């Protein structure tokens, strides 16, 4: 039997789950929103989002989001895209297509995962790897896709594999050009940028968005505020 000041195990678990599931917005959320605003425009007639074109050939730009393992980059990008106007999915459109790099991490497996994310029945046709990426371009065009987000992208560029990186980057580049071009967002750990920034085209097409670590010296006010709110929630 519990007293007035005691709580059941179920209540404690529910409270802890609520605290763990809470998302804490910080300055980096605002910074990402600003970065996305530079790449995404809103059609005044339809209200739909569309990629900003930066060259006469209609190229888009991308973002590479890097952070330490468990640093919150996935939640940050997910929430940032959800907050952008014009990116809401409908029955006929899919403005954002997102995947996590599958295992094994190859161009073929990424293409298959991306096609599946667009609702395409993967496996019904025998296609070459390049044929899959061409089909993906068609799917993006048909679904009005604006952003293609690849999480855990560092798995595509393991340490010491720069010989394969140019081919992978060339494939992504093809998605950022021409009719139906999309914005490519790559997110991963710090090694992601180091593995691909040797290519000057990467530095031109992508902006690096590095998440600063949360430390007691720089974020003490936020940390203290969170601790107080968590304690209040536990006592409630």
C-alpha cells in the first residue's frame, strides 16, 4: 500500500519515460532552421516548398550535419524538417524522403532503401544500380520530393575508402541537378566530413553544420533550468 508521498512503480516509470522523451530545443535548432531557410523556398501560388536553385544549370545545395555519437543530430534534423512549412506529406506527395544507411552500406542498398521509402515495391524489377538511382530520380520528381535525408551517412564512407567516395558523391550530385533536383542532407559522426571534404565540389555544394557539444561551462543556465523542471515533474 502506497502512502500519500509514495508513488507506484508504474508512475515512476511513466515519469522517467516522459523525461527521457522530452526534446530540449537550443540555439542549434534555430541555426538549423536558418540553414534550411536558405535552401528551401515557398511557391507563392501553391504554398508548396521547393529547392532554391543556385546556378544557371538549376543546381541545389545540401547540408552535412556532424556530431558525436548520441549527440542528438537525428532528432535535430527530424524536428527541423518537420517544422519547415510546405514539407508536409499528403496522399500524393512526399516532400521529405529519409532513410538510415542500411547494412551493408553500398550504393545499391541505399538506393533500395530510398525507393522503399518512396513507396516503391522494391524487388519487382531487376535493375542495375544506376538504373535504381535513375528510377529514384523519377520517384522524387513524381512525388514532389524537396529533401532527401540520409542519416548515419558516415557508414557510406568508412575510414580509408576514399577511392569509392568520388563515385558515391557523383551519384548524390546527380540528384542535385536538373529537373526534379532535390536538397541532399547527410548526417553522421565527425568522420563524415573528414572522409569527403577532400573533394572541393563537396565544399561548394554542401554547407557543414557542426553541432557544438553541450558543456557545463557554456550551457550551465540551460542545464540548471532542466534539472529544476525535471525535479518539479518528479515531485508532481
